[in-house]
C-alpha cells in the first residue's frame, strides 16, 4: 500500500509541474549596474544558460544606462533571445514566476531586491552579505557564476537532472 501512495504523490507532483508549464515561465532579472558589477554578474549567468531560456518570457530590469543597454543588446544578438526591458516604475502592476538578482554589499541602496516579493520564487546571489531566509527565496554565493547558473536552470526546469550550460549555442556570433 505504501508504494502505491508514493506513486500517486509523485504523479500528483509531476502533474502540477506540467500544468504550471502550460504557459511560459515569467522570469525577471535585475541587470541594473553598480560599481560592484552586479548587473553584469546577472548577465553572465544568463549568458551561461541562454539555451535554457527558449520557453521563458524574459524581463530585464534596467536603469536604461548606456552600458547596461549595450550589454543587453550583445546578449540578445549573440543568443537570439527576446526580452522585455523594464524600469522600476514599470514593475508596479507586474507579477512574475521567478526573480533573479545579485545583491549589493549590506547597506548599499540596492542591497535588498524589494521586487523579489512580486514572484512565487526568487534566486538571490548574495555578494558580501548574509540574507535572512525567506519563503520562496534561494540564496547562493553571488561570486560563483556557475552556482547561480545551475540554481537558476533548476528553478526554470525542475525536471533537469544535470543541467548543461558550458557550451556556447550555435547562434552565438562571437
């Protein structure tokens, strides 16, 4: 009887995942740049996992600064990824399935991504600080790009056993 119950529980979990994937995952990534290059850290993670973004609706939070926009355009051109560009005032009415951000050192203005509460789950790369645990939030080392990429891919597709992100896609121009 116990094996049968475990089977039905597993089937129920897989069914919920399949229903959730009936629409594209809405991912918000904070690429706002700071002196510690947190925006470029986030873009480096996206660069590693670009092949896994095909079924994702991608939103990029930016200040509109020239350096940020140039980096975004290179990323989109290299990987053929489409993304909606947002600024902070544009976040008021939007909800996301997943938010990814790299934080600043404690006490900096952008140290805590307030918009992370607009999603069911969030991945936060912590740079030089400890972030208290919060429901639905996963905190990883903000200096470890590979760990952030692996965590983000697993949140995008929980059924992946060993996500691969080390090769560049054929569409990459450089």
